[in-house]
């Protein structure tokens, strides 16, 4: 018999095992990189934020697994823990050199060098001037009335959220389209406090809201000079790591009064010319709610811009589901002169949308004016007189997660469009009146089109222009069908837009302004105007020839070229062929 006790055994050497671990680790890293690239290539058709989250999950799990395998293999070969040392040193250097600035609208973290300062280059004004250079009686002018003797900045108007008609559309363009950056005048650039509020303009004043330390300020600047004319301060502070700090609504100007809402529910009525407070109301106090409890459900701060109708100031209300107001928490109407509560209505929790006044005209309907509000997980129509709920339409959302931010936009006489980000989509809804009841029915819904996250679609007939999933998009609402989409290399991010007759004024999230043709046939960018230089979620303001933009650091006023007299007819007619 052969003695086999001393025969060599077929075992793997430590070097071979270590080599296999390193190869497997590299393969895991390669597969992870491929998976991240796949998420990226699909992001424009799905959702950039969700693709980023999926990429982070895949990168975290796959990257960690691959690096651990490689490090184990290197240790078996006798190498010291090189990778942990390199990664640890890199992390310490990043902490020492970089300052976290917040998140973009697609959850991308942003950083700045610690030695670069706050990024606010221009100083903020603190001492109001008190009177403007054009200290004149408030102009009571018809919107389309032209008075040659009055400077154009005194009759320029953008009195509320999304413009004069509260729909993001200015039917008549009051400026010539610039062909170069040099044709646009920058009148001023100033430092402003934090927040995502926008400007409302009337009678030569531009009014906005800002966060200054632990106070919310309502500020009025002279349109032509940028001088601070008056301020109203309130001890209030809102902050969220994802959404940032400060107020995020647009003031509403009606006659000689300004109506505002801060991020923690402080509502003011202020004299436009002097800055005197007529009345103020704390919505949280009315609801018996403290700020911490409120922001556990409405996490990113109250964003509703006041709607003024029939001497009512209408706002999303919000209340705890166990409170006495749980069955009347969707909307609140205050007397516009006194601030007294007139009515409360709706049992749905609020979202971040603003109330809209829409005049529907289906056959046989009685009073066709309705206040329409997008709630946390529904859309409801309310009677103006008493707030009674006329109809309800389901619209999924979570005010602490995949939130509803966009308001409804009317389409024709009996339809409205609603859009949503966070992987949502859009729907076209038909209103009808049968017998003695209203109903809201879906015409179509799409998970691909008009995914407006923070912005609103601007409607021109049956054509909608909007920033969908971070890209400017044109959609035919009758199909629905996408006519064109902005190239990915030119993405504007989670910005904002307005339609000025035949020109789209697009505020990109990084800060630049893009002027594009409102052309349903093709995407045409006319001009890219350098403006702000950091994250911008604020709606731009176009008042006559004046363009006001701001973010949480700066505000800028541009003046477009004057419309030549012979071009007036061209600016009031529209020969576009969809």
C-alpha cells in the first residue's frame, strides 16, 4: 500500500485568496459604477432626485462592500490599512476645508470653501430711507393704461404671486427682446436676507420677505434705486436642513395695502407707502398649535401667498388632527380690513401651494368663481362666500415627504392643470356641474410630463411650458404629448419661469436667467443673462421693463430695452402657429 499521509494537500495559498478578494472587490466597484451610470442615464425620464437617492444607496452599499474586500485582500498580502488611512485623511481634510451650504432642489449637497465667506458679496441695508425719490400719491391706474408723463417704473406692476392674473402669464410684453447681454441694464444689486420669497411690485416699490438673524422682515425697496424704504420686523425663525431658512411666499399688493405670510404663519397687512402695520394675525396661535408641532407635519415652512378676493384674505390654514379645527383646517379667510376670521373650511391638511381664484364656466353652473387649493393629499374647490367645499379631487402627497408644492393653473373655462415633482407627474382635470353638484374628473394623468416640483406651468391655449424634472418642457395638453424638451446640457434645475406673451423668462436654479422663445415647435434659447450666482428657488418678477430676481443672498434689478413704438402692435399680437 502506498502511504499517502504525507501527500501534499490541494489548498489555496494566502496570496491566491487575497488576489481573489481584490479582484472581486474591483468587480463590485465596477458593477456599482455601472449601476450608478444606469440610474443617471434614466434620470431625465424618471426623476433626478430619486435617481440620486438610488445612486447613493447603490454607491454606499456597493462601494463599501468593494472597498472592504480590497482592504481585506491587501491585509492578507501584508500591506498596512492603506485605504482606511487614505479615506480618513480625505474626510478630515474635507471637514476642515469645506462648509456645507445646503441641498439643491434635487437633493444634491452643495459645499463652499470655509475661507470664502458667506457668499453674500453685497451688504444688506438695515436703516430704511423712509421715502422714495418719487414720493408721490399712489397711482390708481388701469393695468393697460399708458400715461406718458409718469415714469415707467411708477406704473410697472407685478402685484402678487405669479403675476397680475396669478397664473404665471403676462399677456402683453412691455419690453424689447434683447439680443445681447449688453442691451440689458443692471440697475442695482443688493444683499438681502435668507429665504425663497419673491417680489411684488406696485407704485415704484418692490416688496419682499427676508430672514435677518432671528427675525422675519417685510421689506420695501425703491424699484429704480434699490434703496430700502421701510421694513416691518417680527420675531420669527424657520429652518430646515433640506429647505433652508426664512420665508418663502410672495406678498400681495391691493391698492395701498400689502398682505404677507411668513414661514411660521405670521400674517400682516401693511400700508404700502409708509410701512405701517394695519393688523397682524398668528395662524399657529389661532389653531392652538406651536411651531415645533406644526413643522413636524408641515416640515418646510408655510409657503402660501395671500389671495385677496371680495375683501377676504385667504390662506392655507393648517391645524393638528386632534384640534378643534381639524375639520376646518384647509383654508382660512380673514377680513382684509381688520384681520378678523370670517370663515374656516376643509378637513385636509395643508401643503405648500397657494390658493387660486378660478372662474369656471360649465353649463348650468351658478356662481362659477371658486377658490381652489392643493392640500396635502387632495385638491378642493371652495365657495368664496363661506368656504364650503364644492368638490374634491385626490392628489397624493405628504407635507413631510413627497410634498405638493405647485398650485393649480386654469386651462380654458372648465379645466385645470396640476403638476408635481418627487416622481409624481401631472393631471388635467375637468370641472362639471350637474343638477346641483360639482364634480372634478380626470381627463388624463401622466407620470412623464409637466413634473413641476417648485414651479408652475405657464399655459398658452392648449400648450403648457414648464420646468419638468429640471428641464424646460413644452407639452400639448390635448394629447398629452411632449413637443420638445430642453437639452440635458442646458438643464435649468429646479428653477422658475414666467410667460411674457411670446418669451419665456426662466430663472435657472444656479442663478442665471434664460430667455427662450415660447415656441411650440422647437426649443430656442434667445439669451442667457448672468445674474445670481447660487441656488435660486425664488420666482422672478417682470414688471413692465423691469426684471427682479433674488435668492437667499442677493437681489438684482435689470431693465430690458424699451419697446419701440413701431413694435407696439407686434407686442400685442401673436402670430405663432402651434
